């Protein structure tokens, strides 16, 4: 736990799972408003473009935070930056819990973007460092599984509270706040970073060794494809369930969306021995099937097709994300690990923001079903690009 007379700290195993919990909170925060969007639309008369804009504020704010502070934990330590991020996440959740109007919702979403921007990269880097000899591969599968757990809790717990508990616009965010506090206490016990005084922090773009750039690009594209597909379920999933599938029960809708998260987590665990290049090769195939089934579910107003679409798309997301993250973490130099991981997340979240906003504009202009039929193939092209880059012939092979 700690040296005799020193501060109490978590064990290596405890530190690994605390960092994984922080990564899980990132997706819980991202997905927390998912089942509430239809209520916002009903309460305040919002078109789909505004609902997706609420979602998109999160990655739009998160990206500059990653760019400016992505390498901060490489200098001052993982624990300090994770705690900063959890503080901002908690503040955002509280604002949502109090929100009387749309302005407060946008402010809360922005604070959550700041929190995840600060905490996600150091949490991922910490998992690599506390993960033992196979840290990079273990961190990629654990990050995928923990973020899937966060998303499942966001949609399942949120759906139950919206449907059956009082204060449906606010209560789920107070539950999230309580979880953030618990994880924050554990994060406070992470090992402290000891500075050697040889490096001062300043914002800077990561520099990848020339031979590792193809692996980084393939990984970043895999993460981007997963995040873009996630935007469909997180920004529009509840709206698709209500307007296209014609389900009016928030708990059922949240439970179905959570099936996607369950598939993400299960596949991440089962596919842990899989090489990242193979994962980003198989992922787009499953993603294509899942989004195709989602379009069918809307056309046929079919709840069973929506359920299967969530499961298959979740499996595709899992392989694209875990494979992509595995390529990135394995290619990152140890002394700039958080900065390189942040760069990959920057690309992924930029793509997610563009996807969410584009889908919202399309849904408002031409309808939700046609927006899916136009947007899904565009998103799948990103996954195909990851597959192509990962499998392109090169003198230096992609390794895990």
C-alpha cells in the first residue's frame, strides 16, 4: 500500500482498476444525457439539430483541452491531472442536476468535456504503466471494457430513473455525481508523481518516430470510426427508438442502447488476445452489419432489429476501438505516452463532433431515417480507411 511512514497509496492492481474506473466515467458522462434528450426536446421544443448540438458540445470542448493539456500528466503525473479532470466532471454533472433551461445544459456539457479531456489520456496511460509486462494490450482491452461499462450504466440507470423515478430531467445526474465522488476518493490514493526537475510542462504536439506513424494513423482511424458510430447511438439512439422504432418507454430504450455497451465490453474481454491489426480489420465488417440492421429497424419499425443492431454494432465498435487504441499505445514512446494517446483521442473526438452535428442537421432537414441512410455509409468509410492503413504493405510491420 505505501512505504512505512509515507502517504497511503493504492497497490499496482488497485491503481490499474482505479484508472480503468476513470475511463469508464468518461463514457458515463458522455452517455448520461442520452435517454434525457427526448425529454429536453419535448420540454423545450428542440429539433434534432439542437439535441445533437448538446451532445457535440462535449467533443468540441474536449478537443482543445486534449491539444493543450494532453501531455500535462507526462510532466506533473497521472494522479494530479486525473483529479483535475474528475473535479470538472463533477462540476458538469452538478450543473446538469440543477439545469432549469438549455443554457445550463450546454454549460454542463462543456464542463464534462473539460473533465474528460483532462482525465481520459492520463487514465489510459496509467493503465499501461500499472498493467504489468503486457500493459499496452491489457490497457486497450480494459479501457474498452470500462468505457463500455460506463456507457451501459449511463443508459440503463438513466433510462430507469427517467421512466420510473421523480425529477427525470435531473436525478440521473445526481447519481453520476455520487459515483464521481467515490472514484475521486480512490484516485486521490493513486501513487504520486515525483518530478526530477529536468522537464517543464508546455503545450506541444507529440512527435511520433517515423516507423511508428502508420500504426498511429491506423489506430487513430479505428478510434475515430468507433466514436463516430457511437455518436449515432449516444446522440440519436433514444430518438431513433421513439420516432422510428416507436418505443415510448425510456427504460426499455436505455436498456436496448445499453446492449451495445454490453457487447462492447464482452467482445473487448474475449478479443484481448487478438492482435490490434486483426481487430481493426474485423471491426468495420461488424460495424457495417450493425448499422445496416439499424437502418432496417427504422424502416420496419422493428424492435427486434433494433436490439440485434445494438449488439452487432457494439461488437464492431469494440474491435475498432480496442484495436485502434492497442496500435496507438504500442507505438507511443514511453516518455510521451499520454501526449500521443491524447493526439489519437483528439482525432477521434473531432470526428465524433462532426458526425453528431452532421447527423443532427441532416435529421432536421430530411428526417431521421434518411439521415441514417446517408450518414452511416460515410462513417463506415473511416473504419475501412483504418483497415486499409493497418494492412498496407510496409517494411516495418504493425505490432502490438
